[in-house]
């Protein structure tokens, strides 16, 4: 199986969002996905259905649902694989919840991690520091990815 890298919701939202130090690195990740369909040695980008739900939910809640839908359609246009969230993934999520409950990690991050583990995906590109706590996955910061492509 080819290398794959999970792209967290934060990458898409920073890329589309207001001015922020992570806007440019996240935008460059999206551009690399559009240009090459792979992200260097990390491999082919993937998301899960929960990433799309998270984007739609966030933008609907701030009354900007059209922007959320546009981001989801952009992800579709990039031909990024969208993995399902299965019963096995939820069982793994529950295991991760028990293992890390003292850390109070966001459930969505645990779901993303469970999908990664169950699909043999080691790396996630994310701005969210919560992923640093989860020993089963390795977070790549957006600015770290950008530096790895220039060296």
C-alpha cells in the first residue's frame, strides 16, 4: 500500500481563513495537493468523513455555511480519498478515549486518530497540538511540512 498522510480539518480552515501565521503554510499544503496529488515522502493525502462534517458544522454554526460547503467541494475537487468512520474505528476511538481520558482530548481528534491507526496511516498534518499527546500517531505541523519541502 502506498504511503498516505491524514490532513486535519485545521489545514483546510487556516488555508481559507483570515490572516494568520498558519494561513500561508496551510495554503501551500493545499496547493501541493492540487499540483502533485501527493505530499512529498508523506504520500497521498486523505481525510475521513468526520473532517467534512467538522468543516460544515463549524461554518454553519457561524452562519457561513456556503463557505463550509465550498471548502468541502474543494476537497472533493482535489480528489482526496475520504475514508469512512466505521464501527471498528469507533471501537478504537473508545479505546483511545479510555487511554487518554486524563488528557481531555477532543473526541474528533480521537476519531481521526482511530481512523488513521485502523488504516495504517502514521502521519497527520495538523495545527492541533492535541495530536502530540497521542503516541500512536505522529503530528506534522504545517510549517514543519513546508520546511521539509525546501530542504
